C-alpha cells in the first residue's frame, strides 16, 4: 500500500517514496508549513526556503546515525516534521511545546543545539574527528547559510577542518539574505563561483560542488548520493530562495523572516493589535533624531538592521549605518576604532549576541575608556524564542567591567533621555538595555532631560518595606500597588544600575528593614547581589531580597508564562510582600 504524504513523519517513511514523488511531497510539505505557521507564528520564510534541501538530506542520509546540524536552526521546522515531531508541531514555541530551534534534549535527530549562528562547522568537525578516533563510520553534515558563513567562527572552523581530513560535508545554503540582505565581500564571492574552477574552497583543501538549484529536490538527492563516497571534507553549494512558495514572503523576505499568526490568503497579521510602540522602534526613531542633531553619530550592527530598527537612520544617512554581517566581535572593535577617529558610534545588538563580543567589550572598549554607546535590545525574557535568546545574562556579565555605565530605562521617554545623555554627556562607554515588546504609550517626544536621576522615589519613600524596580519591572510593582492597596511599601526605580547611587542607597538602608530588588536577569551577579554586597560593606543590617532568575536556563513560552515560572510576576511579588506585612 502506497504511503500518503500526511503519514510521513520519519526519514524511514520518507524513503518509501519513489524519487520522482519527492517533488509533489515538497509541494505538500511547503503548504503544510504555511498552514501551520499561519496558525502558530514563528520563523517563516527561512523554513520555506529549505524544504527541498531538507527532504533530500533525509532521503539520502540516515539520521540520527548520520549527524545533521542546522546552523542557526530557525530553518529546522521541516526537519522536525520529518523526525517524529509532526503530531506535536502545533505546540512549536509554546509553553512545554517544541522548541523553535534544534534541541538535543528534544530529539535524538537534533545532533546539536543551535540558535546563534555560525557554530555548525565547528560542531560537525568535532563530531567527525571524534568518530574518526573511535573508528565509527557515518556521515557528518553541516548546513550553513551564506549570512552565517560571514562570521569569524565559521572561518576559523573552515580553516581547521580543511587540514584534518575527516569525513564531513558542508552544505552552503546560499539565499543571499539572513534577516536582512547579506553584507560583505564573501557573499558577492559566492555569486561568482562556478563548478570545476579553482576557488577559495579548493585552495583550502575542500572538494567543491555546485552551485546547484536548491529547489530541485531530485537533483539534490543525486548530488548527495554521489558525494557520499568521498570521505574527505567537501562543500556542496546550493542556491535557494527564502520564502519560496509564498508570494508575500518572496517579495518581502525581511518582513517574513519571522511572523505572528496571519491569514495565509491575504498575508495580513491576525494577532491583536497593540496601541503602543515597539521598544526597538522607539530606539530607532530617537537615534535618527539625535543623528540629525549631531553629525558625529554613526551606527553599527551585526546583521540586525531591521531587528534593531536602524532602518530609520539608514534611510536618511545610509553612509553612517554599518551592517558588518554576522560578526559581533568585529562590530564591537570596529565601533572602538570609530570612536578613536572622533566619531560617536552606537553599537546596536541583542543582549544574547553581545555575549560573543565580550572580550572586545572589555579589552577594546572599556579598558581604553572609549566613548562607545551600546544599545542592547531584547534584554530580559523574550518569550517564544526561548533559552538561547533570553537576554538575562548581560547585567551580570557587564556590571563587572570597570568604566562602564549601564542604564535600564522603563519606557520610551527614559530610553530617549538615556540615549541622548550617553551620546552628549557620558563620554565613557555606556550600555542602554531595553526589552523586546511594547512601550506603554504611542507617542515619541524628543524633549530630552539632561539631568538623569540614578534612582527615583516613586511612592511612599519612608516605608520600611522597600521595592526597587529595574527597567520595565517598574510596571509590575505599580500594578501590585493598585491591586493590593493594603500592602504598603516604598517603591524606588533604579534606572542607572552601574555605578550605583551609593548615597541614595545609604539613605534607603538607614530606614528600611527589607529591600526587595526586582530584575529580569540572573540572580548570581545581578543588581540585587550588588546592592546586597553594598549594604554588607557599609554594615547596614537591612535584609536584601533579590527577586531575579535563579541559576537556570529559562525555557520558551509567552512572556506572562515565563515571568510566572521564574517568580517575577505580580503574584510572586505579592507573596513576598505578604511575608513582611
């Protein structure tokens, strides 16, 4: 009995199809993805672009025995469907559901956890060397995009893999776009490659094949079948279209990189509309205004122009916005060099991506006390993207660095004030961290206050129970005050978290019996721990309670579910306050 397309949920079942049937199956699978992602939201155009490639890989290779690693991993939805997770696909990116990225603890078919770019070649090289040492014979495949191939780690791994002579295959998924169009000379170089001619990869020691049509599934199966006999490092170069098969995504690839729920017939978003602004757009519009006022302002981002809302400034000052490709380390040191030239660089990247530039932040910026402003987006819990994207480590790993000033604005007004102050008055390096999501208001004003208070008295400043809020946790505290007026406490907002306002904190320590510090960051090394250390050093007997994330990785889910999970929601604060009522 011939297997039906909707019954295929494993590589074994896929292999029951005749090769010629794969064309129709890919059409079915693409429509399945469009339907499901329109209902759940998630990474969209990247997944549509690799349907044929995914099918061909699983048709020819034998996962999980053969090791298949998807770089970044936001294009792994078809892979999940084909590896015994089809019936759970409705749960993707939901609380206790499937991750939106490959995850080793989720499936034996996920050979390596990915979500940040450019790690696949290193990981697959390690697997292939390990198997060589142990005498194991199996295939090792890394699928990496042309955007991810621009990162330093990818080049480091290419350099190393070429001389180790192991059985590994690197598939370059060349679609000329990451989130935004790929930047850099290497992407242009890929466009010029022709099979059987000497090129960069041949010179390094790889056998290069391609470029091939990445949407010709029959051709891809034949190519993979042929190269399996080559037990040396090899590169398969395929050309694909991000968003393939859904016209709106083909025409606006950046917009459709990731999406919320939408009507698949019209392409219109059907999620509830927000009567407020995204923090990233607030930042982008403030930056544009300040760049109009100060000709020395320039902006740098590692492949996150749209994600960081630098398109506002880029449209007016294209020569002053630098997309350096997926290269966080280079972005930070490049910013340092721009500062040395007398410009005022604003380095814009996500909290979790700054982790890759940590050494450069210390040695190239802070140690030399250069005037670089870091705009750190996606700080705190980001929701459905999960542990790999939660910006919960930056406070702990940045507040240990000398010369840094760190701001945590709660809203669009404070974000503008902090950015203006960091550009015009804070001549040493500074960080402004702000969350994913929406502000409280719809309007942006550019009447900046140059007198920034480090810590604000919000209400009841003489109460013995004190809650100090950091960033948008301000609104959690204020909501508790409204819902539980019987719980009397003082509320202070800490906007500048480094250096701490020691004198103001001494005043608080003098009258308070309990100080609770509420922050969306790690408890170990967090702001609460710094305040507790200060109280101890000054010999105050006040009890410091750090309400922060415990020593754990936080899973994916909605923001409200995650705040409840880590005990940072309103009810968790109420329970703490009731203890000392």
